[in-house]
């Protein structure tokens, strides 16, 4: 999968981080299809109806997907947090340790954001698309096991449950 930053992504994240004091920022997303994984993306051909675009600016009128933000209650069912395309306060990232390193699985972002929110870090969603997410025939969402990736996303929740029960299990997706 390829994430392609919009020109204003970094400056928007910096301004949002300064204004909010958030430890982690994510954003809405616009989707694209592209079969040539190594080549440039034709940003003029995003997924969705052409009626969703402002013809004068060539920009989408609404994002392809809206992430809701820091809800651990919703997060157990759906990734409401955001994509791995995100912005971190460096000191906070060092504290929570970054992503797990399971190979050939997806949802590393969902797992990390679940831990971040349950550990009380401040997470915010910038309410506009700041990047394009490109799907290809061989993209991670199409080439990894949904069940195993979903287990990875649930791992933070299962570990918290084990901690409350006084168990110490090493939970690894299949």
C-alpha cells in the first residue's frame, strides 16, 4: 500500500500538534486505485463518483473515509483511530514504544492506536484528508490474512483484559 502525502500534510499536522498538544495526530483519507505499485499515482482518478469533486479546484468535496478518533470502545470493533500515516510527539512515541513487528500482518496502526488510547495518551484526528491511500491488486489489505491481522488489532484489548485478571500471556497472532 502506498500513502501519498498531500502538499499541506506536514504543515497541517505541525499546526494541529501545536494547537492541540496531542501526542498523536491522524487525519481523514482519500482513496486511490493504482495498478502500477512502483509508478506515479494519477491523483485525478480517485475512487468514487466524479460528482464528489469540485470541478473548479479538482479536489474531493468530502474525504473517502472519516476516522472518528480516540474511542477505545469503538476501537474494539472498528479502526476508528486512523491510518499509519500519522504525526507523533517524539517523546510520546519513545514512551509507548512504537509499532509491534509481526511480519506478514496488517493492522499495526490499529493495534498501536488501541494501546495509545488505553494508556491515556492524547490522540486527535485532523478533520480533513491529508493524504491519499492507494490500493493495488497486491496491497497489504488484499494479501494478508484478515483473521490474523484482526487478532493483532485485538491484542492490546486482550492484554488489558489479562492484566485485569492477573494473567500474563504472550498473545501472538497466528
